[in-house]
């Protein structure tokens, strides 16, 4: 009987085959007295008493500069990088109707630009709206999202 069409049964070998050969682990090029037991070759490991070796501590990478300094450095040293590599990732929680309106607006603006300029995405619009909000930061007042929106003259 032939296997069903689209079945994986036809791909399995008819008889079990021998397992693939085991490739021996390469021995380390470090001298036996420097190797830890995990990397020592079987000849270097002994069952007798050993001198206690201090644990090997990996070198730490140099400290990273502060985020603001990294941003300035990347803008100054690598202006040839594309915009998306110069931006920093930030997760955003947004209302469903807002993301819908942003998507519709981005599509509309892209149709109007007629292929000129850069593609406008919802992220582009979010960055523009954040910049507009920051330019009016002095007008913000309130302790809730609704109060902050009303302080800028925005409706609910």
C-alpha cells in the first residue's frame, strides 16, 4: 500500500539505519596545568589529589557610555547609517482606534506624496506627534491622561 499523499510516512526509511558516527571532541591546545577539568584531555585528567585552581573569571567588556552620550556619538560618527539604525526602540501601548487612525493617515499621506520623499509609516507619524507634544510641554497640566489632553485643548 502506498503512503497517503502529503503524508510524511513515505519519507521515513523502510528499515532502521545505523546511527551516524560519533566525532571525537578536539583536545585543547592549552597546557594541561592551565585547563579546567571540563576542557582537559583525558590524558591530562588524573584521579589523584589535585591542587585547587582559582576559578577562571571571564574578562568583562568595557562599560557602555550613557544612553545620551551613545546617541550623540552615533549621530556624529555614523551619519551614513540609515534612519532606522539611528533610532532607538521603545515599546508603546496605544488605543486600538488610535492605531487604526494612524494607519489610515499614513496610507493617505503616502498616496498623496506620489512616490516622492520617504515612505510615511505609523512610526513616522508617532515621532512627529511626539515632537509636536514636546514642543508644547510647558502647557501640560494634570494628573491623568484625560487632564493632560484637555490642557493641550484636545478632546477625549
